C-alpha cells in the first residue's frame, strides 16, 4: 500500500453496498406487485377469487427474506468476483452458496407465513409433500434469484465507473451525485480497495466505486502504469526505483512516499508512455 499519510475523503460516504441493495429493493417490489396482481387476476378468471392478503403474505415473505440476504450475496460477489482469471472457482463457489442461501430463504419465509396465517385464523403447510421435494423445488428457483442479485452487485460498480471520464485536462471521478475533477498531475497513485478505487493525491485520498482495470484503461494514455495487481502509479511523479532481492521494486514518488511494484509489471512500467517527456 501507499506508505505516506493523509486523511481519506470518500465521495460516496460509507454507503456499503447500498446502491445495489436499493436497486434490488425497487426491482423486487415491482416484481412482487406484478406477481400479486397476476395471482388475483388468474383466480378471478378461474372463478375462485382470492383476497389480496393471501398473495401479499406469500410474495411479501419471500421479498423480505431476499432483501435480508442480498447484502450477504453482495459480500460473496466481493470475495468471489467473476473475473476471467478465477471464473470456474467463482461459479462453483457461488453455486455452492446457493444451498445455504436457499435453506435460509425457505426457512425464513415459512416462519413468516405460518405466523401470518395463524394470526388470520388459517394455516400454512409447506412440508405436506415431504421435506426433500419442496426444498429441491425452491432451490431451483432460488438459484435464479441468487444469480440475478449477484449480477446486480457485480454490474453496479462497473456501471458507476463508466460514468467517470476524463474531462479536458482534468479527470472526473464520480460516485452517485458527487463529482470531483482532478488534474492528472495531482494524482500520485491509484489503488484497488474492494469495490472501490482510491485516488492518492498529495494531501488526500479520494475513494470512488469502480475497478482498477477500468481505470487502467482510462489512465494508461495519461502516463499511468500498473506496477502491481492492485496499484497504478503516475510515471511523471516517480522520483526513483530501488530493486529488492525478491525482484520486486520500491518506487519512491516525488513527495517522498514509497509504493511497492511487483516484478510481474516491471516491463509494463518501463514501456508505459510518459506524458511529461
């Protein structure tokens, strides 16, 4: 990591996973309303009308459980991102996680339904046909729901990152409604931090949603080079190098701070264009 100080300023605040969660809440609410009205209309067409309460309990219980489980799916996406380098591991890991997620989803919604129908003087029986068959039936549907929620958590920071773009001789970094414009020369290094990217300047660290790969593509032509799998540096701000016995390199920036470069990226660092030359 960058070893010099400076306080952190985040343009998005501490809104951990809230953007995707709000999106999921809205889409889930729309889907639930469509399903509720469909149940009511189909029952009326069959001559067996149902009250609004029954489908509301059935759909609402599932909706609430998915809202509760969504942040954990977001964390799983953060730990197992579907990158090209680990795609098989990511797919298998998420597929395995669908089992406990489905069990929690089923158990939670059954408890809510039993309580609600009991209070209304009715009954709800989920396991009348046994245990295994209903669980397998629900798991099939939950795999699809898990995939949709995971896709939202994966795509959301990519979409946000695409909104950030160079503007004239400045670089716009944006998270939500907040935009900051930085001259490229003011940026010392750029680092990955989970679903965020940190822009290190002399006095501050600006943190925005996005991926380092996206920003590498945008900043390469402006003299930034990848020196580590999680780090870019501004070549115009490099003061010197010092090789280490491991083959890695200590890079001293012109403000005195030191960053570590991986031996894997030494050639890329040497070949990167330097706009100051």
